[in-house]
C-alpha cells in the first residue's frame, strides 16, 4: 500500500520510477496519512477547506488536492498499474473519521461496468440509505428504503452509474 500524499513530489517521482520495473499491475493507494512511528509528515494538500487539523469545512473541496491525486492515478495508469484508492481511512489523525452525518458518505462509481446489484458490507453506521446516480442521464434517484448492515443493493444494470451511500441514525 502506498501513502504517497505525505511523500512530496521528489519521493513520489522516485517511487513511480521504481514502479516502472514492478511485476504487478495493481496497487492500493492510501490517500490520507495514517499515524505510524515512521510517518510524521503532513500532506502536501488537504481535501477540504478550513483550518487543518482543527476546523474542516466539508462543504469546500480543495481542487489542488484532487488535481494532484488525479495526476498520480494517471501516472500509475500510464505504467499499466491500476490504483485502488482509499480516500478517507477510519484510522486517520486528521478528523475525517469523525465527519458529521451529512458530510460522511461513500461514493462508488462503476464506469462502463453494468452491475445489477452491489453488496455493501457493514458500514460503520449500520443503517444507510442509497442514491443511484446516473452520470450519463445526469439524474439522482433516491432508493425508497433504508438498508441495514450488509444488505445487497439492487441496481438497474446500465453503464456509467454511481451510488452514494449515506449513513442513517
């Protein structure tokens, strides 16, 4: 697992050079830092506005953060390596694991895949509601029920869908 966000450009570039000779085609990228004895660095960019480590404004995204993330994902794709992204770790030290319910949601994009169902295993809230987002037709369709724990979510089986999963108290 790579935590490139705290490395800085020089180490990120060195890592990409090393990956050119790697014999694998998939990696997991942890985007925000976890606390380890060997990792005391702070990220180059944060995903939200507000005061770092104090008063996040979850309504304001930081475009520099997401532009940098996209650049590194594209860099890995150009090397033939698919990156799974863990954006917000529940073990972070930045406070993102303690978001208010309105800001704390999951977004899963399926691209050209056409699933007829999605299994979402045990969110920390236990109960959740789902919106189906059709990015092609630009519609959002709220599901008419509350899901619990590890239930299967039915989907329409079309490409370019996403689902938004929101915790319910």
